[in-house]
C-alpha cells in the first residue's frame, strides 16, 4: 500500500515528471525561497511546479518543488540546507526516483546572500562577490565581519 505521502497522491497536486528533480520535505512556506535560492525567476525558462503546505506525516506541513529537465549541482543543493535542512533531493529519470539525497549545510556561501552592512566592500561597485562563513552564531561576512543571525531569507539576493 502506498502511504498518503506517495507520488500517486501528490500527483493530484503536481503532475508527474519524466526527468528532473523533486525537492521534497521543504519546510512549510519555504518553497518560494528555495526557488529564489536556485536563481529561478520569472524570466528564466524553467518548467517548475510548486506545492505548498502539503500534509506530511513526518513534518506536519511541507512544501515540494519539482523542476523538469534539471538536475542540481551539489552547491545548489547545499544552499537549500540553509533554509530547509530536512529537504531531500530526488533525481527523477524516466518517471522513477533514480537517486535520493539529503542536503548538507555548506561551510562557505559565495554570492546568494547580500551583506546587510551598507559600507561593506561587497556592496560597492567593486566586482566582489559576497562571502559568508557559516558559523554556529550565523553567517559571518568575510569582508566586514558582520554576522547575520536571523531572517536569512530577507538577505537573499
Ligand atoms: N515521476 C515523478 N514526478 C514527480 N514527482 C515524483 C515522481 N516520482 C516521485 N516523485 C515525488 O518525489 C518524492 C519522492 O518520491 P518517493 O517515491 O521516494 O516517495 P517517498 O517514499 O515518500 O520518499 P521519502 O521517503 O523520501 O519521503 C515524492 O514527493 C514523490 O511525490
Ligand atoms: Mg515521502
Ligand atoms: Zn560585509
């Protein structure tokens, strides 16, 4: 028997895809931030579907993002861990789950996050990409020592 969390049931919400990636077990409400972190905007040519606040046995509510014909790099996957450490990445090939992997919190984040310090060199016209070390206390800017301790998603570029 398939459980309530199975592909068959979720198929009612989101169509099955032939090849691509399913990002599952995203914290409820974070799907749009996951999409943002992957650099997908209204102007990119990606076929994606999003289900938000789906009932999950293990998480209460979860979000799911499905990307057609796209597999994610390790770097992209690990960024997702910053906002959804329980996310799982399912690579779909020929309609089947070909590979399933978790996400790992990266030690360094380049780009993606903007330093909140207006005086930081990464916010000037210099061609400098932001760099943050991921520390227990938060994200530490390598250029100006600012630490982002909360509401990370509001700092995503
Ligand atoms: N062909 C497909 N198209 C779209 N989504 C799919 C497809 N195959 C699986 N999925 C989705 O991928 C996720 C993982 O599928 P799987 O069959 O491994 O479910 P599961 O056993 O509930 O996995 P888990 O133990 O990780 O929760 C589910 O959200 C499922 O709906
Ligand atoms: Mg499941
Ligand atoms: Zn800075």
